[in-house]
């Protein structure tokens, strides 16, 4: 009777599928690859969650509505906005000019926020304002466009007329050359 080694018994037992386990047991390499993939996915999930937390913190610092905007406007010193003259042009190239412009815009925004139409329906009020302001500029743009197409058409007609005059001044010589060339073939 041949001698049976203990290693062989264990190998046979490990290789033979058990009745309780699934027949698709993973090999050692497959288990290693699966473990590496799980670690990678865990790290990726951690990175994505940290990025999402950063993004949420950044959004907390942003103004999140008209109430926050109104509160921010209330904190601005109103003494500087009273000192500004509304008719004076503002140069925004300098720091002083930018401050004046910002103060003027804050004052204007306060007036807009206090307006009853804006308080009742802000989006409709903005749409109405844009219709009123952009309607005039749209008409101007349309007039400019019509004038431009008219001048383009006139220039095109003038070039066409000059070409016809050159052909007539030549006395139809180009036609004679063309017909002579055709007859010689």
C-alpha cells in the first residue's frame, strides 16, 4: 500500500467542492484582485465624499436667497451711499471708483428690494423690466440691421453695374474671342 502524504489529503480536500459552498470558488489571484478592487473603491468613495463635503461648505458661504441678499445689503454702511451723486459718472478702473459704483448699486438694489411689485412677484418684475429696457435696444438693433443690409445691397448693385459697364465698353470683344475659340476646336 502506498504511503499517502498529509499534503495530498489537504489538497484533495481543498480542491473538492463542498456541498455547502458554491462551485465558483475564487482562486488566490482572483481573491487578491478582488481585494485590491475593493480597496480602490473604498478610497474612491472616501475621496468623493470629502469633495462633496467641501462643495457643501463652499455653498454655505454663498448667498442663498433674497433674504440673505437683503441682510447683506443692510450691513453696508449707508453713509457712503448718501455721499454719492447719482448723476456723476463712475470710473470703475480705480479702487475708489469701484467702491463708489458698489455703493451706488447697493443703494439701487435696496430700492428694488423695497419696491412692492418686486416683493409680490420678483421674477415677473424682472421679466417686465427686461422687456421694457430691451425693447428699445431691440428696435435700435433692428434698424441698424436694416440699414446695413440696404447698404450692402446697394454696394452689390453698384459692383454689378460697373461690371456691366466694363463689358459694354469692351464692345463685346470677349464674346468674339470665346466664339472664335469654340469654332477653332
